[in-house]
């Protein structure tokens, strides 16, 4: 699983929790680094902070859906905002949206 999060504390919380269940986890905070790593095809799922920029999480989800190696991966969005992002996230290619505490 690849966690895409620019807040290192939040990324570490996700990583530590998932590792309790023996999930292999990697972390990236850079859009281009995510695309580069996705080309290796080793991720079954992505947890993406919806607020990442340059060019943004929706564009990232769309690109991951277009790539051969990540086309069938689960892409989960996280946000500290409201569920108002849900429809846009699903249209961008995310499979689900999770609201994280502020």
C-alpha cells in the first residue's frame, strides 16, 4: 500500500496502524514520486490525501487509473473536510472517501 500524504505525522499514524495487520506500507508526499513508484506495479492500494497539490489528488487518481500497473488498484481518498468532496472524488476515480479528524 502506498500512502500519499504531505503531513508526516498523519502518514506515520496510517503506516503504524496498517503495519499492525502486516500490511506492507510505503509513504510518498510528492505527486511525481507517486507516479514513478506506481510504474513498478507493486501497490494493491493507495491512500491519498485529497488536499495534495501540484497538480492535485483528483488528477493523481485519474492518472493512476490510466496507468497499466495501477488501473485495478484501490484508491482511497482521505480528507479533513466534509463529505462534500465525495462526489468529486468518486468521479475522479477514487473508490472511497474517508474523513479524518482535524
